[in-house]
């Protein structure tokens, strides 16, 4: 048996011979049963005295809130805080009836507090603005990029908050057919690789791995579906993030080939236990408006006994149409004088400037029109890089979960 370490050291172990004796020296069940009971009984803790029980009961009563306190906390004048969980960036809708059910109050009471600005939304201690609607409120939630969680937590309390500010502007005519540069990222965190990764604060979770030269584990295909790919002959860029998961101490011991929809984009070589970003720029005409396939192949170079490569993520930067997905679109002006966003199922379209995600600003001058069997919205961006969230309010999803914050 050969044991190969991550630093390429090889230990030859064996050959070992194991002999099984007829009598292994362990006492039989019958022999154990014949032992005195004192050697076999389960020891039990000594019962506490009556005075000790009285002291423990007194301490418990002092530490435990009374039923009157619990009732007061559940009453309207002391509504409990709630926490909301989100995993993707976008606008979320919180239904007053759902909140009322958690607190044991009526939906009308919740709507009254929302309307009177008694509602407060926070994230990591910072205030967040919200938009009151007829059956609850909406807020902009951000995805979290963390090693420790995949959900961001927003808090609801009842000590006064801020509704979304509004901004006036010029009402434009529609200018359909525009496009902007967008980025689509694909990542899965399936495998923790803790042995070769020495920095505990780094991202040591990976999608999967490749073994160079292996007939089945040497290459993998990754489905990539960027939304609303524009018909454009400009340039797109694919970045594949990889990690060298083995080393034999030789130069360029890792070698990969990247292809898109059957067309080879290029090869890349590196050595050692380290992260690399493999970037290839190509004509956007290679992209399909729908499903695309990225193949990553690990190649075994001459004189290299083995190579293990971990795949972390794919990131595509491309030209995109102003077209919503699931009634939401995050877009920038990108040099367009007017943004006309299409693909909405409702006419209740709102546009938020999310330059400050905690305090978005609602644009008042938005032209909403019928567009075939759907709807579109047109507005004037204040700058080429300002991010806008365009959303049909009555089609927004709820948070992944809403829970009452209980005392621990």
C-alpha cells in the first residue's frame, strides 16, 4: 500500500501479515455473567436532599419569567420581533396576514402599524427602508456572501422605521431593444477540502473534482443558462475558478482545457496547491439564448504521475437584453438614455434605485405600457453604472422563512 501526501511524499506501507488466534483472551458472556453483581451494576447518582431541592426550585422561579410577563410580551403593546430569511437578492413581499398569524393578532392591527410607520426593518443592526402595500409591505433583500451561511437575516421590530424615499424625474417614451453588460455566476458548495487549504478564512468549499487522465473523472460538463442573451457580435468572457488539489513538486503539473458548446476556448497550466482563475474572452455569437454547456477537462502532462483539480465556480460576463426573469430585473443604464424593461406579467411595475441596498429609492417617473400579452416599463437612468431593480410588485415572492424570535 502506498500513501501519497498532498506535498507529494510517498510512503510505502506493508506488506503486513495478520494472524488470528483461536483464543483472543476476551472473557466470554457466561464468564461476565458469573462475576459479582457489584462489578456489573450501573452506578446511579445519589438523590439530592430535600433542602437542595428547595434551593433549586427557588432559583428556577427567580430565573423564569412569570406567565404575566409572557402574556405581556405576546400582547400588541409588546409584539415580539420577527426574523426573515433570504438567499437571493431581490424585492420580497411580506403578507400582513402571515405576520398576524405569527403574533396572534389581527391582520388589520399589523396593517395599522405598517401604515403608521411603527414597523422597523433592520439588517445586521442597520435600518432598512420598506414600501407599504395594500396587504403588507415589500423590501429589498440582499444575498449574503459568507463562508458560514447561505441566508441573510432581516429583522422586524415595532419601534418605528422608515419607508422608501421617492425620486421624481422625466417620463420618457419607450426605447425597446436595448442591452447591457451583465454577469451570471454559477457555483455549488458540495465538497469541503480542508487538508490542502491552509487558510481557515478562505473558501474551501468546491463544486466537484477532476482527476487528470481518468477515463470518467477526467472531464465534466457544466450547464450554464444566462438569462436573455442578446444578439450581439461583441465579446463575452468566461472565468472558471479552480484549485490545484495535489502536488508532485513539478512546474505546470496541473493542466486544464476549457470549451464552450463544443468550441475550445483554450488551455491553462499551473502548479502547486493554490487557487487560479482561468479567463477566456470569445465572441458572444458562441452563446445560446438558453442552455449552454461548459466542459472542463484535466489533462495529464508528460512526467506528471497524477493531478487532482477542484472546480469552484463559473462566471460569465455577456451582453443581455432588458428582459425580466420571474418578474424581476437588476439592470444598469450602461450608456442607454432610456431603459425599457420587458417581460412582466403585471402592470404594477416599480423601479428602485438600489445603489444603497438598505435604503433604495423609488422612481416616480416610470412609463408602464402593454407589450403584447405582457407589460413593459421605461425610465431614465441617472447614470451608466447605477443599479436598478425593476419588479412587478404583485408577483414578488415572500422571504424563504419568517420566524418569531424566541428567547434563548
